C-alpha cells in the first residue's frame, strides 16, 4: 500500500480501521520533517454471541504489524483516548487485542508520546489505563506529554490538539477525546476519532476553523440504533457530515459506522453532497483503492461461509 498525498506537504497511510477488518482509527502521517502514528491501536470486539472469525484474527495480526512498521519510521505517537482500539496496552491479551508487554515495548521505545491527559475528562477505567501506560513508558519512551489543547512544533510541522471534546454527543458518559490537526505549510489534515459523526458542536467547529484538505472522522454507531443511540441523533450526525462534505475536499468516514453493513445507505446522501461540490467521501479502505472489508459486521456470515469452532462471548 502506498501513502496517499494530502496537498504537497503531507501524505497518509491508513493502518487499522473497520473497513480494513479491525476496530481502530490508526493513521500514519508523513511530512518533510516528521513521521507520526496517530492512535496506534487495533482490536476486535464481541458480536452476535460469537468470538472473532479467523479472518478477523488475520486482519488484526496484519494491522499490528503495519502499525509496528509505521512506528519504526515515526518519531511521534499520539493517543486520543484510552480505549483499546486507539492504543496498544502493555499487557498480554491475544483474544481481543493481540497485545503483550514485548509488543508494547517495541512500539513505544524511543518515541515521543503525546497523549490524552488521564487526570481529567476520562472515565475511571480510562484513568487507570492512562496511568498504567504512562508508568510503562516512563524511561522507555523518549518523552511523554499530556497533549490536551496544546501545539507542538517539529521543524515546519505543527501538531495541534483540541481541548477535550465529547466521545460522541454532549453529555457523553464515555468521557472525552482529542482531535488532532497536522499542518505542514498550507496543507492540513484533521483526525477526529470517536466523535460519532460530529454530534458535538465543538468537534465540528474545531475542524472547520482549520480548513483542512483531509478529515478522517469516526462515523456514528448504526449498530447501536435503539440501544442507547436514538434515530434523531443519527440524522443529526448525518447532517453534520453533509456540512463537512460541502467544505472538505476529502472526507474519510469509518470506524463505528462500518460495524453495520448498511453503512453505504447511510453515507449515500453525504457522498452525493460531496460530489455536488467536487469533493469526495470514502472509507479508509477506499482511500487506499480497496474494497471495504467490515469483517466484524460480517462475522455471522463468515461463520456460515467458513465454519469453525466458536464459543459464546
């Protein structure tokens, strides 16, 4: 897979997304001055009372190696929040995370780690995870910094983090996340994880003010429709994505959205809005010229096509 240019000064490579078969929003960003791996995590999740299919494990193993190779070319790693699909935890878990202390040491050693402040705007479980990550990386990483609302310069490359914004809509009980703007000269991209289709006005405002050429955004969780996510919120998210599609030349919508097979129907009006303005909306896989592979959403189908022993989750 080749990096995708964003203007003349930035290129990107999706590493782990639902459209690539795993949970995640990991992205490798390269400028003239800097290599960054954004949210270097990937994992699998429970679905349909079935453990992950072997195709999902192959995708997870592949994503982990892609992230590790990209980190080998990067000086900086960033972590938007402490859900396991957004960073690699330093303990052993092969069922869901494909993680171990040795893999974590390989990933974080010698890197500058810019991460969410775990002392505020997080749930108790995320506070513990953030604390343990910082403790593990102490003396291992080159530098560990809380990034909330801060700017960092590396040569001519600016990394700008948002103040904490809701994980989803206002009043979310899932804590908060950081958006990241990467700017090199006139070129800019924004990584907007777990905003669930920009349900928070602060998330949308952060993006629009930076006038990026590329936005990578986490779409809403259609698979939770009727189970904590109301239909009107999904429509609100789609309208905000349409607003973004009118303004942004290239919009990648992925993550939670592709845990449902009807993601294409949901995105259709957003794609059409982009086309009318000469812009483009796609998934991470489509950005790479590949067909999406939402394996988790297809898990039941995969067990029918390729039966294997499974257990209830």
